[in-house]
C-alpha cells in the first residue's frame, strides 16, 4: 500500500513541488517555518543541532526549480524504526499538495535507510495532517493526553500513529 501512495503522490504533484534532502544550511528557514507552525517552535540552534545529527533524516519542500523551502519533515532513525519528530508546511502553502510530495519523498528516504516501522504523534484536532498520514497507511496505535502545548495555553491530545513499511 505504501509504495502505491508513494508513486501516486510523487507523480501527481511533481510538476509543482519538489522535495530534497535538508541539511544544517537550511536551519534558519526551517526553524522559521517550525516557529510559525507550533506553539513551542524550535529555534535555529535546535534545528541546526538536529540537522547535524547522523541519526536524523530530513527533507525540505520547495517549489519546482526554486530553492526556498516551504516545509520540511524530520525523523530520527534507530535501527529499523524511525520517529517522525516534526512535519510542517508554511501556512500559506497548506492544502496545495506539497505535503503529499514531502511525505512521499521522506518516507522513501526512510525506507532507503532500512526503516521498516515509522511512528509519529499528531494533534487529534489536526484533521488535514491525520488525513495525509492515513493516505500513506498510518494507523492510530494510541493516544497521549495533554501532550501538545497549544498557542492558547491549553494542552492537546496527540494521536500516536504508526506505519509498517514492507
């Protein structure tokens, strides 16, 4: 199922979007996207430290033929498992298909590194992200109450989702 979605997502949107490996040189722009997307965003030094970590795989989302990132996905790999640490797309670019291209590329890179299982947490109120993850075959495996800090000071429940890649 994963590979079907991978190819469909890649070919349907490849004319508009591109996803490539991210590195520490992208830390400023990716941190800005993260800060704008989450109540507790990562600053530049945190992002740079993650991007320098050898166990981290990161992809950035760009418009085809452009270098400015509009989003990213970042995961930490341990053996044949990976945890998605964060996925973010700039608010002005959400809903335009870039998330599918980004996730297809990111999951493909994880698979290329021998990852067989991917887990992530997502705010239970983030319906667009949940729908995206489900399209790739992720299924809910648990919940974490009061996991996410919200911009209004409240705490949100996280759905824990997992994907078994074959």
